[in-house]
C-alpha cells in the first residue's frame, strides 16, 4: 500500500508558486502522485484562490480534471468551455490551451498520462463516491472496479490493509482530505467511513476496448467469386 499526502509533496520540493493572471494571486501546484510511482500517469493538486487564473495546455493525450473544492470556470479566450463545482469531472480536449479561473477558493485534481514503453498513455477514469458509516464491502467493490488510487476529499476514512510487504501484519491509517492511497496488487484491504457522507475520488482502470467482431473472409468478395455453399 502506498500513501500520498500534501505533506510528502511539499518535502519533495514539488511546491512551486504559480504566477497567475491576477495582480497579486498565487496558486500552488502539488505533484502528489509522481510519474515514478509507475501508475502510467501523474496526479497534480492545483490550489487556486478566488479570482486566480491558471493557464493550462493539454498535450496530445487525454487527461481528466476533478474539482475537489470550490468552483472553477474553464475558459477558452472569452468562451466558457465548462463550469466545475465540487464533485464535477471534466475531460478537456487535447491540443487545447485553456485557462482555469477560480470563482471561489478551489482545489483541482489533474491526472496527466505518461507515455509507456509501447507509447500507450493512460490517465484512468475518474469517479466520485460517497461512503456512509457502517457500509461494508466497499473495498471489494473498488477492487472489482479496478481501483488504481483514491483520494479522500471529505470526512475521514479508516484504511486497513495487509500485503506481502507487511509480512501479513495488519496496518492502518486514517485518510483525511488531501490524502491518497494506491493499493499494491497483493494487498488485502478494507476502508470504512468514520462519519456518514465521507467522500472519495477514485481513479479506476479504464474499461477494456471491445474485441473486434470477426468478419468472414468472403464477406466483401464479389458475389460471383463467393464459394458455393
């Protein structure tokens, strides 16, 4: 099990100040899940104060953004592409330069795919879920859905796990807003909400592409050339 927090990102030095279009505004960009994690993408947390603007250019591979707090406008010049409130997910167009404008103090998660050895890029699929106290089997549900990582954005969650690296010993931690976890393939884990209404932003493995339908070899042959039945 791997745990990621704002605190660790700060001590790695991944806390640059972002100059914005406002006179005195500054944003913070935290690389909470780095490319070295081997998940196929990195995960940035972007903190913007009300009125701040943050220019973003989407490269040639699809990524996704999720609003964890506040509200943001996605602007393309004077055109408004989208409005994101807390709990909204946006998939921007590739090869497009836009500007994020914070309507109120806001936090945005940005998943940026990284090219793999075969040139494949994967930022996963984002989904917000709410967990109530006493609900069982959430870990099994997340595992079945192909959870890559999850980040607490509301309430407090108790995460317990046991894996090969821990030698069979049960370990636990409390996830507060801003803390993320990424289970290892051999981890056996459970997750419980300390209070009802806890929120988790999940990055799931994308659904596999449908297999192509086989076409008979003579399907497109001229009628006179098809073999007789």
